[in-house]
């Protein structure tokens, strides 16, 4: 390993003397452009619709919260409050400026990615980087910030974004390099907020801190290394954020622990295709297992370096986080798409720096980075959803529903009776419409009707309902009758098992006299992509 106090290798110069350039310099400039082109392509891709459906749904809830509805009382969701708190910023920008909600959210995300990229530049200063490693990191870091495509701004993506500068900081700490206090604490606090979005994410900093401790023990000895870790302000600052956040939830959001979390435990966790072990054979996590079976032994080799090991530990933590959620959804694997390639590309670059002469390494640095970045971009496009979702948006299910809602419900309130998040979101966001449902979808009904009623009936009577089902049945009817919206959107596929007939949301809720009376003036005015649209006749 290169001594930590060695100056970083300089990248090959592009210009020779003033006003002229050599053929080699011109080739280097072309390689730089080609190496950065994938990041620019994916950065532009994420700006086009559609916005990720979960991101759009959270944005819609934050907009309603900003408008006066109470989180976890009027707005009930499985997510802990932090993501809604953070999304208040784009919600406010959308409310108080000409930008709409999705544009404001994308703006905030671009600013965050810019801050993270700048942090990585500052954190890399003073590290011993070979020319290939330096070029590869300069091309790969901006690329992996955007390469998740459709899952851009998902909670897992946010976690992956803040994990990158945190991993570089961890490598500096492991190598014994000094870091400015402001930069170190700023990086740690930003990472702590990202890791606090879901409890599963905390395994990632846990593994990285163990890696830092192991490096210090090997470098300084057991007792001195342990003391150095105990005196390190970074983990203590992160712990303070997590403890403060956990303590604030029951004070500021008492209904989350008292009411929402029990519902999640009983009805939400079992909604999904995979079990805890079956998800390991899904295409995303199954592929990740193969990739990490190769990556982790290579990262454990002495010449791998602390930074590659930090990225590998981050990837392992992201894998464990995706596994324990056992849903197999694309965004759960989004950090793996960022961190596994980043670690693998870094290992390849360090191999090139070790095995090429200094002159050849300088010459090959940017072409090597361009090839690796291009391969990652092509492989991601080949096996992923983007940029194809963006290209096909107008004719897609979400695009057609967006066009219909813009026609029938632009800027209106509407009741959505659907088990779906997609394509209801982001169609509502693009139509600047607001749902009146207290939950993002009817996941509670899905949960209580996973099994057929014991008496064989299609619907339970009110005296047979659990508290959760009666809450949905009552509040939907009462809210609808108290303030009838302009439009009712009803999914034709309830995603509820067949039990002596198809589950029909309108039939279910019209058994309530308040709902039935309030629905009388509505007439069906259209149907698009599995959704019936009813408009109130005033």
C-alpha cells in the first residue's frame, strides 16, 4: 500500500505549451469527454418524466402536510417521518414558486448530488491515488449518482448517494489521514441523516466503522487503535443524530409508534412476492450475490486499499438492507447498482496502476476510465428500466393516465380507490391533483383481505371487521361525504384474492350509507389503463 503521506499522482497534462497541443493531448481530451459522457447522459435522463412512483407519492403527502393535514392522523403511511420532513423543502418550493412539485424535487436532488460530488473532491485531496485510480474516480462518482435511473430520489438512492463521501471519509480515517473538522463532521452528519431514513440502513455504517477499527488496530495496535476510534468524533456525531431523531418521533409524531407501526407490523410486511429467502433468488439480489462473491474476496486482499474496502463494505450493508426487506423491488437494490460497480471499478483501476509503468499509466488513465464508465452505462441500460421508461412515457400506462387526469382533474381533488402506487403516482403529481385518501393507496384492505372471510362472503360486515378494516371503511366514507371531490378514480384490478367473486372497491364502499348517498351525482366519464373515472355532475 502506498504510504498515506505520499502526494497523489497527477493526471497526465492535456496541453503541452501555450497555444498548441500534441496528438496525445488531443486524445486525452477526447478520453476525458468520453469518460464523463455517461454521467452527463444519465444526469439528463433522470430529469425527464416519469418521476419514480414512490418518490411522487411521498411528495404528494408532504404537499398535503404542508397544506395543513396532520401527518399520521390525516396522512397515514408506513414510512418513518424523516423522508416527509426532508420532502417538505421541494413541497414548499413547489407551493411558493412557479416550479411544480416534481420540478422542485428534481432541483433539490441535483443540488444534493452537487454537494456530494464536491465533498468527494475535497475528501480525495491528499490521498495517494495513482493516475488510473484518479481518472476512474473522477468519471465514476458522478456517474453512479445518476445511474439508478427511474429509482432516482428513492430513499435507497438517497442512502447510496450519502454513503459515497462517507466511505471516502472512512478510508481517510482508516489510513490515518487528517481531515478538516468541518468537512469531516459535515460528511458524517449528512450521511447520518441518509442512513436514518430506514432502520435497515444502519447496518451499512456499522460495517464501515468496523472496517475503520480493523485498519486502526492493524496499523496502530489493538489498544491504541481502539482508543483512536473511541476519540473519533465522526461515529459519535452520527450516533447523536440517530438518538435525537429516535427520541423526537414520539414527541413530534406520537401516532407513528402508537398507531401506524402496529398496522405496518400486522398488515404491510407480508405484502409482496418473495419471502425472506426466496428474495435471494430474485434477479436483482441473485445477481448481487454473484457479484459480491467475486468482489468481497478481491477487496479483502492487502493491495485493495482502504477505499475499495469501504465501498465493498457499503455494498454488503446495502445488500443486507435489501434482503431483510424481502420485497425484491428495484429500488431496494439501487444502492447495489451504485456501490458494487464503484468498488469493482476502483479495484480494476488500482490493478492497472500497479501493473503499468508510470508513463503508460498516465497515458492510459482516462481511456481506461472511459471504457469502464461506458461499460457500466451500457450494462445498466441493457438490464434496467431507464432510459426506456423515459423514452416511452407518453404511450405508457403512467403517461396515458397523466394525460387523462390533466384533461378531467387538472388541479382538482380526487378520491383514488386503488391498491396501486404506480401509475396513480406520478400521474397525480403531473396533473397537479391531490388525493383525498388518508393512505397513499388501499394497502390496508389488501392486508386484511389476504385471506378470505371465514364465512365465505365477499365482504365482511361491519361487526366482523378488525379495527384496521373498519377504520378504512369508515374514514373513506365519512371523508368522501364531508367534502366530495371532483373526480373518483377506481382501479378495476383490486390485487385482492378472489373470494366468492371479484373484490370491487365501489361495491365495498357503497355499502356505507354516507358513501352511497354522496356518490349518487357521479357518472363514469372514461376508462384508461385499468382505471374507471367518475366525475361529479353539479
